[in-house]
C-alpha cells in the first residue's frame, strides 16, 4: 500500500509526501524528456518545446538533465538555501558506493535537489526517503519518481523534524543510513542532529565544506571541539575532495565528502555525555591559550583551580586544547566531576 500523496505528521513541520510502486530505477534522458525507466512501469515527463529549445546548447548528459530539471521546476539555485547542486556523475557514484547500502536499510537523502543522486540511490535502496526543502523541486521529484514505490519524496526542513519522524513519514524503518550534499551554512547542525538523535543512523556520507570535514576528522594536535564531539560518537574519515566545478553553481569554497560510522558504544564512555561535551566545550573556550587558562575561562574558575583539575587528570596544562586526545578529555572530565563533588 503506497503512502497518501499528501501527509501531515504530528510534529513542528508539515511534510508533503509523494509516494511511488517498488521497482528497479534507472535514470537518463531522451530527446526533450526527463524520464525514469522502471522495470515494470517507465514514465516520461515531456518538456514543452519552448523550454527544450532553451536547453539545446547544453552539453553532457548530466548537465543537460540537471538543466532540464531546473527548467521544469522553474527553479534556479537559491542562495538563501545554500543550493550548490553536485552534478559530477563519477563523484555521485563514489558517494553511493561508499555507503555500502544493505538490503534491510532505509536510505535518507538530505537535499535531493534535482534528483541526480536520488536516481542512483533508488537503484540500490530497498526504501529511499528523499528530503528537499524547496517545494518546487520536491514536487518535480515526486512526479519523476512516480513509478517507483521504493521512493518517497518529502518536502520538509530536516532541522524541523526528528530522524524518527522522517522515517515514519517516508515509510522507512530501522536500520537506516544518511546521505546528502548539505548546505554549507547548516551542514554541521544537520550532522549533529543525526549524531545526537534517539534513533541514530548506522552511517552518514555527506558533502560538506572541506574545512568543516577536516575539522571533524582532525587528529590530536589539530583537534577542535567539533572534532571531539564527532569522534566521540563516530569513526570519521574524509573520503575525497571535490573541485568547485563539480557543482552547479560552483561554490567559492572547497568541498569534501566525509563518512561517519556511528559507534555503539561511544568512543568515550562517560556517565553523562552531555556533561562531558559541555566540559570539552569549556576547554575550547579560548583555544589559542594554554589549556589551564582556556579551561578556567570556560568553567569560570581560577587558573589555579583549573591547573589542579588537570594535574588530577595527569594532563599537561601548558599545552593547547587542540593537542588533547579523546582519552585525555575523558580523564579531565572525571577529574572535574571529582573536584565538583569535593566542593
């Protein structure tokens, strides 16, 4: 039984849902049409001759399809949404391959855009939930995949709904994996949402600003608060980097694809994860200062008190916060908890 064409879920967000019949999906282009060729029921979305004539000069199958999809939706990349659509077919296939999708898994795609990655994912996923904030694009994606019941398109802001609600609205279930070309200005927030969710994915493969990806995966010596936070909860690895020309329009910053394999249990086992991360955040309050001074600023204690905590943890207070390993932070956390208990 397919999902209703429009569905309102009980949450802070309203999700428009286009449901589609289970098939093997293949994508391409033919003449003046965008089409999805399904094993049981192929469908075509013909263009008007006016739109087609405007696109005749476009070269390359990927770019041509992408441009036609944009024209069909009467959409241009919206700066306010941070839209830079990944159009490099080789990069898209590398992303799908790196996910290692299992038969029992639901795939959630964040920022489906014009559907190039969506089409590749739908060939492999038992259940695919494609999330797109831009309702014009989401509507066209719903039409494009209307012959494939393993795909649900949700018009929603992913930050306004929990991962569990996304799974329910899209007809998915646990376990699940996440993939997406994330808007640079909210990429970190989206990653945090899934890392900290009650219902967590097995893996995320996401495209981010290269600087952010490198911060997530940095070793001690170049560690940041973000790196500690991510590596506490997941094994993080930069898979490859992307040139601006891989996107439409090309961004002004470098990009990278990062894979996050969530850890169970977490890399750092503590009695209160939120309290641990709060302590780490305090330790990075003044990252260019010596650790004891930065910790003092973050915890609003004296440098002498901070030095005593670090001595108890057997961590050198003269180094900078970036030099600490996850194990070092764990010892600092327990030393701090003991010091609080003695007050």
